[in-house]
C-alpha cells in the first residue's frame, strides 16, 4: 500500500513546468511513510510514497522495464503476481525487484492496456509509456483503492487522495451537486467528488492521457453484471456450496501473500469469522485478530468476538469506543475521508486501524463484501417485504413484517402501525422501477436537504440525484432478479463510494494499514452473481443462506446460526444532551454557517436545540446533524482554511530520483 501522485503536460508537452511533486506527496506520507521515489522527464512526473509489504528491500517505485521506456507506480497489490511473474520470466522478461508492481510493467509490454484484465487485486496505478507518450491510469474492478484526477493549467494531475491535488495548487470549492448526492445516497456518485473539478477514476476503468493532447479517453475493462433471471445456472445447493468454499479459500490464500505479518478484523459476525477461520487454517502460526467494542451495549458485539477468537485460537486485541473517544476523533477522521459523513461508523474503524498500527501490523483481512454479494443487508429484506405488500397494498398485516426486520432501530418499535404504513408505503407499487429497492432510503435521506440555504436549494432546483442514478443504470438491469438489481445498486452506489472509502481505505491508510477483502476477489464476485436469489435470501431470517451453508464445518456453529447485527456506531449518545465540543460550537455557529452559505442558520439552530435537549432524536435528525457538522468541517479543512490545515499535516519524505538510478539499466530490451 502506498500513496501515488503525478502529472502529465497535455497542451505544451515540454513547455509547462511540472507541479511540485514533493509538495503533493508530502500530503500522503501516512499512506507510505517508509520511502519515496520520483521519475520525471519533462513531459510526465510520477512520485510514490511507499508502505513496504512485498519486496521489502528492493521495491522502490517508480519501477521501469528493462530499457527504461515504461514506468509504473501502484497503490495496492496484485495478489496473483507470483503466477504472472513466473509466466513472464518463462517468456524471457528480466525482473530486477521482488515487487508485484514490476509484473504490471512487463505484462504491459506483452499485452498493452489489456494487461489489466490479468490482474487479480485491489489497486490504483499509473503507467507511463514514453514510446507512445501515453499515460495510463487504472483502478481495480470494485474500487477498493482510490485514484483522483483533475485537469489544471494544461496538465492532468492525479493522486491517491484529493489533498495531494490541492497541494498542487488547483482551485478549491465544493461541488453543490456532489453535496446533494451525499445527502441522498450517502456519498458522491461514482466518478464524482465533493471538490468541484476533481473526479475519480471509475472502478473497472482505465483513463488515458497523451502528451500534447487535451483529450482524455477511458476504457472499461470490467463491469458488474448478473445472470438474467431466465438464464441462471440450475446447480444444486451443494454444488454452489463447494464452489464458494473453493473460491474463498483461494481468494484468502493469495491475500495472505506478504513479506510482513497479516492479521484479520473480527466483528463477531459470519463474514469476518469465516475469513478469519480460513486464514487461520492456512497459517502455520497464530493469527492476530482485532475488534471494535462499544461502551454502549446496543452496539457492542464483544461477547461474540471473544467467543470466535477463543474457538479459532487467535491472538485477539480489542479497542473499546465510548462517546468521548468518538467525539474527540471525528475531526481527524474527516481530514482523511475528504467527504462529508452521515454516520459516525468510520470513527471506530479509524481507532481500530490505529490499534493495528500500534501492534506493528500493516496488513489486515476483512469480511467486507459478503453482505452485498450474498444478500445480507436489511435493505434487501425490506425490498422483498415491500414487493410482497405491494401485491396487496390494502393489507394491514404485511407492513408489520418491516418492524421485524429493523428490530435494532428502537424508533420503529415504538411507532404506530399507521405511521409504519405511511412511511414504508411511499412508492409502494412502483415495483417496476429498477431502483425500487433503494428509492425509499434515498428519499428519506434526501429530506436532510431541507437544511440547505434558500440560495443553494434554488441552484439545485432542476437537479434530481435519483434521476441521475436511474439514468446511469445498465439497460439489461430489468432482466435480472429483483435481488440482483438491489445488489447492483448497493455495490455501485454504496460499497465502493462509502464502505470501501470512508469506512475502509481512508481510515485504514490514515495509520498505514492495508485491508484486503477476499469476498471482493473478482472470481468470488462472478460466482456469487450467478447464484439464484432463492439461495441467498430465504425469508426474514434467512439472509446469506448459501454462504452460511458454505461456512458449516469451517466457522463456529453458533456464529453461523447468529442473525446479522448491522455494524453501526452511536450518534445519539455521542452528542445528544451533551455540551457540544469546541470544534462543533465553532463550525455550527451562526457566523460560520452564514460564511459557508451551505446550511440555513435558523434551521440548524432548531436542530441543535433538539440535539441538546430532546431525549428522542430520530434517525433522520441524527444523520442530519452529522452531515451538517461534517460538511462544515470539510469546508473548513479543504476550502476556507486549507493552507493552515495543510501546513499542520504536511510530512516530508526524502525522495529518490529513480530516473537517475535507472540509467545504469542499459537498453537490454524487454526480452
């Protein structure tokens, strides 16, 4: 894992000075604190801050081919690099490092851009082909690793995090449409960011730039798809179970490849338990496992975590999060997420990665992705119940099933059946909408936009976030099963943009911790997307049915039988009825609200009164409070007070000019 930055001259290839790559990279040393390398030739510049995981002694990047005509930098890992390297060596390629990144260089020599299709990993890379004066940026299939870019001053600038682009001197302002997206779908839509003019390379895509040409082009090398409902394979449950076990075992095996110890996150639920079980069975030593516990018993799962750790025999470590630690840590988390949050769930994950770092580990395994692939989320059950209810809209008993799904949300247990019907009955019969499963969630979250100022609301009056999502859905989506449609939406609008970003990469790499996700191996994804819905979701308590079957004999039986408890972090107990911390008082003051021009001071004032005095704070009000506070923080960090915050976080690494080092390679050619 690492941080990468770079630039290419688009208009006058040799007439525009490159940006200060050292200044850009200095914002990313948390991602790569150990060494830094740079290549620049007057047309393109590539720089890399390294976290050494594979090829510890000789993996300095950028890495060239044999004759120095191709250079690459990468953030992430190619887990099948061993097999790829063996094949390339057999075809005459000469390797000078043990780094997995060098595989990309030689594979590109063989196959051109199509080489990316051979990579099994989680990565964001830049590759410079000086022979064709072409820069290629690539991102992994699901979007585990981030890669941002912008065009400024006749150049394409790119980086692992937005703050590095800001250090390159680009203009700074919030994107109002991206803000509307956050307050609807929880994060900017794929490809967009909260900073105007800054984009993100889409998952499964390549971006190409040529020296001297202002045109950028893209190539989609992979896309998420599902088998049409009438073409799903008719295999037995046992056959699917065997296939899942085989795929997960190999996905975990190659993700244990590292020249440093690998640990695992353990939530106490099925997914992380299964991965930890597989990993421990493949290791000759005890696995280190790490968990988050909560002072608030409504969120705490430590009993199950300890049970799993004991049964598996792992070396287990726990961090307990209370209201004070969450409240105190939130500002640091926002610096790293670079986007507003509607929940506080990333905060405990930030503290957990800090615990991992303090124990000397750099690499962790995770169960992320299983809920999306195998039907584990409540929103999938909700859509199923609403479709059942829609067949008899006048039923008074069918909507009561929804209360059983959301038993963990106290608000729903205390409201009247009439309100339950009104709330969940919105758009009930619009079952032919491809985004039916998520429409209610998005509309409910979108209510938070009522806190926008009149001017901001007016500027967005002709923009509908949900319409943009719908317009971007694949044409064949209505040929899929309803569950598959919901899974597609969850993966493309929530998994990559939020869970793997704000709650994953950004808070992990804040402490130089790489997280690997066996469930997101593209082979596992492809397998899962061919399994019929009836084997994933069976009734209100039958989520992830086929995965539970696959876990039998591998994971502890009590965990397999346990119903999913969604990972959440408290909001109400963190802020409700308490004096606001100093940073919140300042950011939510009338003066600051008027200065930013995003939220109505009057509306926010009423919400603050409710937060501090009302014992009952609704889910929407909790999300609104966190969303407003975090947006104000993002505005302060990256727009209004950027210079001060950048100076406080800048850390320099001595940068090695690998262009000079490489001159001794000679021109032996590629074979």
